[in-house]
C-alpha cells in the first residue's frame, strides 16, 4: 500500500497484523473522539464562561472559536497530544480569562490529529477496509462535539467551569496513553517536519479574518482600519499559498486541490462548515436563555440539560455515518453530499420556524445531526475517488484545514449575528437574531447543495461521456 508523501516522496507502509488492526481501529476512533469533544467543550460552556469570568458572550464565544482556529493550523504530528494536555492544564488552573483562551487554543491543536489518524488508517490497514475507517473517522470527528457535553455541563454545575475543563484534562491524558501504547511505528523513512513559517502566517491571516468577522463596531466606526486589515489578511493568505507551494514539506499540500472535483469538494466543505457550526452554538445558547427574563423566549435550562439537547445530534450523526457506506453502493458520493446538505438545511429551517417547545429543539438537532453525519461520511469518498493513493493524506489534510476554517468562521459569524441582535445594556440577543442566524445557515447549505450537484454532474459526465 502506498503511504503518505513525506518531503514529496511516497513511502511504503505495510498493513499491521490482524490482531493489531482490531486494536488499532478503536484506538484511532478514541483519539479522534477525544480531541473533537475537548476542542468543542466551549459550546455548552459559553454562557457559564461569560458569567464566571465577567466577560461578554461575544468574548466567551472565543473559547470555542480559538480552539477551532488552532486546529486549522496545527501540524498533524502525534506529539501535539502533549500540547493538548498542557493546554488542558491551563484551563483547569485558577488563572485569568486570557490564560483560559491560551489553554483552549492549545486544546484545539489536537484537532490536527484527525488528518494524521486518517493517514495511519491508510498506511496500516488493508486497502478495502481503510476507506470505510477513514469515512468513520470523519464522522466521529464531527459527532464527538456532542459526546462529552452532558458530562462536562454536569461538572460545570457541580464544580464550576474549571471542573468541566478538568474532564478535558483527564480524557486527554487517556488519549495520550492510548496513542503511546497503540499507534504503530511510522513507515521507514518517514519523518515529521513542522512547517512553522506556514503555520504562523496562516494563523495570523485567519485570526485577522475571524476578528474582522466578529467586530461589527470596527466596520461601522473605523471603516478605513477594517478595510486595511482585510487587505492585510488577503496578502497574508497569498503569502502563505506561495510558502506552501515552494516548501518540500508544506503544512498542507495546496497542489492537492488542482483537480476540479477536489476543489469543488473543498468549496462545499468550507461553505458547509460555516453553516454546520452555527446551529450547535445557536441551540445551546437559546436553550440556556432565562425564561421570563423579558426576552420573549428561552427555556432557562441548566448547562447540563442544555448539553442533553445535543445527544440527538451525536446519535443520529453516528447512525447516518454507519448507513452511508451501504447507500454509496447505489448513490454517487456527490449526490450524497447534496442530499445531506439538504437535510442539514432542513434542521436550520426547523429551528427557524419552530422552537417554542423543547421537543422541537431535540427534533432540529436530530435532523441536523443526521445530515452532518451523512455529509461527513460521503466527503472522503468524493476526494479519494480522484486522488492518487500517494496524495491521499495531503488531500484529506487540506480538506480538514478547510473544514476547520469553515467551522471557526461559522462560530465567529454566529457570535457576530447574536451580538448585533443584542440591545444596549442587555446580556442576551433578541429572538429575531436567532431566526436571522438560522436563515444564514439555510443559505450556506443551499450553496453547499448547489456545489455538490455540480460535482455530481461532472462525475456523471466523466463516467458516461
């Protein structure tokens, strides 16, 4: 089997023994599940962080956004788990809010391990099994967001925000131990090169983009400054692309998107990622808004009960991920992407139209999870179908970076819309702000659907000229 390219050279990797493979797959899933759950811990804790640290909800939103941002630029090497553990320690220690953000950024670094776990599956599992495992890894990396929420929320109620982040420290330690004991050795001749320059430039560019997306006052009061920063962000992204093209061991191989199908899949992932992460924070914040506080909405749920609302997302997302491989034998992957995007859009529409009852929130999250699970499972198939084996890891790494950027931008846009709908002197936004955010999600998924249909048409024309 051809392994991941290292320094532009493809290397060989032998599959592990059958007994080792049985242990390897659960280890891969556990590691991906942990880093996804820990990086997304900020979602149900946004309100608690704002209250505990006496900061605005917009500032508290950055405990989620910064983790997603660092995941987008993290170099996927196994040693990053040590950084995640260190960051988890910072979130537990009684330090100021700035240190909490630093710890969350370090926790987000673990998201870069998803691409590495896909590469390990490709290197060390039989070819006929690796594709299914890679698809399942993609699904687990999404639904992991809702797995640890209820427990983390319960700990937040019993012992405060620090206790909830303490859960992240414990499970990250377990993931580090699992990786140390279970991960096979890298193929001979493989080495890990950290593209520090590329990571720093990309991080600076994305940080500017997210800052500009979340600061509406800057655009209204200092338009020239905002426009100047936008130009700087574009220049930095261009510089980063040049750095990656010239590097023999880039952070991500931007050449991997030269095929139209791969480029289209990444566009669908980017726009879809923006939409997908909106609803996760929307519903939990909506459910926790105090009922009868003069806002005309909200259920006043505790952090723990609000976390339970996310269970349908994880359960139905996993179900969709397991069903997708069977459906793929009859329906092309691009059409599955389009269909899944429609389902996700349906979840947004349901939330926009009906959210006066708690059961409606559960229903919206279930529909949303089923769509996201199917979308995540179908995406690797679209890319792998047109990607040489020697470029598999590069192509999937690029897709993962695109997904993380989309998520972080979606998180920032969510915070911006709700902040814009929050009146002076108020802590919570108006009910109409949630409808606006949901409609933005519907629009994002409509674009994703159209992009996926274009991919399906191209695939059909190539198959049946």
